[in-house]
């Protein structure tokens, strides 16, 4: 029963567009760091295409340089850094 309620809640939140609103209004000027683990190629391609359409993907190095040089204007809105943890 609890799993059903959780699925219904998640579906309702997505259907209402809340993730989109949060990304567009709250996180627009924040940097998101995504950590990926062991992604299959058939999953990676569509996932990266989606992320590329909805975010400005930047390197971790570019982000760190902008922060260290106190130049936040160099970081685009909806910036996304993708990292991989392959240490398993």
C-alpha cells in the first residue's frame, strides 16, 4: 500500500509540472552535479540527449575556475556537471 501511495504521489507531482517549475524557477541560477554509475550505452544515449536539451552542460574544471576567480557570470543558467563514479 505504501509503495502504491508513493507511486501515485510521484506521478501526481510530475503530472503537475513541479519538477519543471523547480528547474526553471528555483534551480535556474544554480549548478547541478549529476553522478552516474555504470550506465549502459543504450540508456546513456537518450539520457544525454535529454540532458543536453534541458541543461547547459559544463565541465567541472570550468565551474571551479569561475568560482575561484569569482566570476559567477561565466556559469550559464541551468548549468549541469556530469561526473562518473567507476570505482566499483
